[in-house]
């Protein structure tokens, strides 16, 4: 599939800069009048881990295709891009499953451990249950940022089965490269945002499961790398943060992807460098289309709205790609 057909994104007037686009879409209030109340659904993804999904089911769900959505770092099923995606997908006739990572969406009490950027076994377990219990026959995945990395890892490590396609939006496919970029001075506001939320979650986790986590030194952490070195890597058995980034990056498995896959990212993304999407291993897989637009920021892609279009181009493109491969 040729990437040029996905590069028609034109940013809304005044939002051509990567930082401007990113911050605008992060902060802009949104409402979803066409999206009804979801059904809460719990999935046991491991012996000591349960995750929560908010589901929007069509009438006779087993007869309809489904979109499984994966959020980014410290996001949840309530993130605006998750619900915007859900509104568009549901209006197009799809079931929608908005999945929270372990501990996200106020679920710290449901899992003994933490989540990490490469834990694709969790959405794989969800896919198996949707196929075996709900009898769903066709599922597309859409993931944002960290969720995009998860979606790509899922496609590269799981037999296709009910999985028909993956759309990864601003995915952190090469984690080390993304963390390096996050540490640039101009990205301090994003670093501060992520670290603040990671530390808040660890405190909630410690309150939910007293005695399990040692929070000594948490207050001194200032970067995502320091957090991963102190908590993520040792908890999951990685040697250190560098080992975690190497082993959890979907770039290591993209050559094994066997379902139609679309990567959407932007040249002006502040902390997901576009060079990773031009890696030879990405370009060599005919099932993977990498479309890097000139503008778009990080998970932004806001265009001028028009009749029947709210301006969120990546959401619309992800749904269109899913529909094309679920038909």
C-alpha cells in the first residue's frame, strides 16, 4: 500500500508547529455527543493482573467487526483521542473496545505489577477472549504513542487469528531514541508531565498494595529514564532501562508483522523522531505502510473542521484503515 495516499494531512490554520499542534490537542476540551455510555468489561490477562475496558457494542456484536484501541503513556480509556476514535468507529458500525493498560483508568488495585511499553501479551490475551468468549471474528487495533508500540509488537509477536490490521499513531517504535528526544531541553514540559503522572501512579499503587513497592527515591526522579531505571526495568526483570528499551521496542519485531499495518507520524513530532520509521527493516516489510506527514505534532493531526468532520484527521484515518481491512 503506497504511503502517499495517507499523507494528505494539512494542519489547521495557525497550528503548523509541532509543539503548537501537540499542546493544542492535549489541552483542547472535547465533547462526544454521539458516543453512548460504555459497558465496563474486565479481562484477566495474567494470574495476577486484570485490566478494564470500556466497550461500545453494536446490536448483535458477534456479527460486527471490532476496533480495539490502546492509549499512550499514563493515558486511559477516558483520553480524548480514545473517545474521539470510539465515536467515529461506532458511528461507522464497529464495536469498540477501549482498553486500559494495567493500573490505568483507576485500576491500580486490580494488578499486582506495573505495565510497560512492550507488554503486548495483555492485548493479546484480550484478543483471545474476544475471539473465544464473544465469538468476534475480525478485530482491528489502533494505538497511540506507547499504545502504538504495543499494537506493532502485538502484530509482530501474535499469529493473526482475529487480528486483521493495526494502525499505530505516533508510535514510540524505538524507545531509546524517543527517550533521548524527550530529554532535549525544548521537551521539558512533556518530560515533566509524564514524570509527574508516573510518580502519582506509583504513590496510588503503593496505597492500593501496601508493602509491595519501595518508594524511597521516588521524589528525586526527574526523567522518564530515571523512573524506568528505578521501577519499570527491575520490576519486569530487565537488566536496566537500556535493556528494557531495546527489548520492548517494536522495531525489533516489525519484520514479522503479517497483517496490514499503517504507521502515522509527523516530521515535527517533538519526541518521536521520524527517522525510526525510515529504518530499512520497516521499509522492507510489504505489509507495513509508513506515512510520515510534514506536520502533525505528537498524536495531534488537527485539521480545519468541515461538514461532518471534527478536524481530528488521525482518528478518521485510523477508522478508515480499519474499515478497509475489516470488510
